[in-house]
């Protein structure tokens, strides 16, 4: 009867012992995998159309957010919606939805390396997207003058290329 009790005790404890990691290597691998994913990255965008470039200083985007860049050129609103499909330490996959005046022109996935411009070209539009998990806010210009519009004559343009109302 004692043997039956010992056998019963071992059969109950065996599954619990199997749940404990066998080595610290497995724990280190789990920590490294968690650190390989970044929770957010700075995304900057440049739209070049008909020889004119419109730069957006960018913003911090989390893995589950969608960033929408709206640039007015040629009298139309160009909306570029960017979201992350996957995020790594140095490699990113983005979904890019390009629309003009609310009508989707194309949707494409783009692979990008951290800190390097990745380009998409469709017709007369070239998009350069820069994703950088180590990036920071654009502080090189005054806050009200961070959007570069070739037609703005150096005036503040905080609305990403939308025409300013003159007083």
C-alpha cells in the first residue's frame, strides 16, 4: 500500500516539475525574443510629386496604431495611411494606403530597414518612408515651421501642405 501512495504522489508531482524551465538558457532566449520586438518607432515621410517634395517631420507610432499623413498638392489632398504589419529591432514591414481626395489609389506592403528611407513609386508619386525606433522628434525647426512646402514662400505651414489663409 505504501508503494501505491508513493506512485500516486509522483504521478501528481511529475507534471508540475515538467513546467519548470530546465535551463537558464531557455529563459534567456525568451527574454531576448521579447527584447527583439520594439513597441514603437518614429515614422517620417516625404512625398515627391511633379518634381516638388513635401516633407513631414513624422511622429512616434506604436505597433497597433495607424499614422495618417495628409498633404495638399496640386489642389488635392493626398492621404497616406501607414501601419505596422511587423516590427523588429532593425526590420519593419509596413502597410501603406495611398488615397487622393478620399479615393484609394493603391495599397501596398513595404519592407524597411531602421533609419533608412524605403521608397514606393506609383505614377507621378514617390513616397520615401523612414522608420527609426531610435529616432526622436524633429527639433531642427520651430514647431510651426516643420512642414516643408515648396509653394509656401517660407511661411509657417503646420497643416502639412494645406494652403494657409492669408490675413
